[in-house]
């Protein structure tokens, strides 16, 4: 009986390791049109925020940087979005808020949404499309068929140059920009969304606005 229990423990451990490896494989391979695995950053090379990261606020004197790795189709990201918006309004003159792409493989349109947002960003409309995605998430989220046409409609509503938008969506460099964020996230051991970093250190996502505000106030305290 003891030997059987020991064998079961070993099998469970192997399954856990395999499951973790398989999850990483899904993140690496999902949406990889080139057929080659995304190369993870070398140890120590992954960065929480980069020069070209999308900043939602740019205070003249930033006292704190909050980075969110997000998935536009993620319901948890949609749920925390109003909190992030409220915190931006309150702390935008003191805190730099950064949004980074991290489409998850279980969401059929998360990468398509990220590419659409990045295409809009190339026309200076990142924040407008970012907000649009979360405002409409319940309308297109969790659908299995492609929502590319829906996202194109959003671009039209925002008054984008549609010729430039369509070209950007088709340009592999646009998706590469999304993958660059994802690679950093994977290198930082981001395993789900939303994941927040405060001044380079990952934190457990606060459950409420008040809890998140308390974390920020503690960091900003003299």
C-alpha cells in the first residue's frame, strides 16, 4: 500500500510538471503563423516596461510606475478596468500607468483584438481603442469566430484612416509588436491576466478599488 501511494505521488508530480510545460508551450505556439516558437528573453533580459511601451499617463514627475499585462478578452481584465480608470484619474499626475499586451491562448480573439489596438496605436489612437475594447468586451468576448470585422468597425467609429489601419493589421510587424510584450511577460513569469507590476515588482491583484488605492498610497508615502 505504501509503495502504491509512493507511485501515485510520483505520477502526480510528473503530471504537474507536464501540465506546466504544456501551458508554456501553448503560450509560445499559439498564433505563431511563422511556425517557429517565440524565443523567450535570456535570463535577466525581460523588462517590465520598455521605451516603446504604451503609457496611459505621462506625469512630468512620475513617483511610481504601474504596469498591467492584459488580455482584452479576459473577463478579469474587464472587471478591473474601471478600477484602473478610476486610479488613473486620481493619480495620473503622479503615477505612470502602462498597458502591455498578453493575449492568452484560451481566448479566440484576444490576439486579434491586440493587433487591432496596436494598429490603432500607429495612428495615435491606442487609448481610444484600448477603452473601446473593454467597453464592448461583453459583445464580442468568448465568441469562437473571428471578430476582426467588428474591430475594424470600431476603427471606423474612431475616425481612423482605414487604408492605413488595414495595412497595419496585415503587416507582420504589428503582430510582432504584440508578441514582444508577450515575450517579456513570459520572461517575467506572467502566467495569467491581469498581472500588475509596481516599480518592477509583481503584486497580487487587489480585489477592490480601495485595496488598490491603499497599495498605491503606501508606495507614495514619504
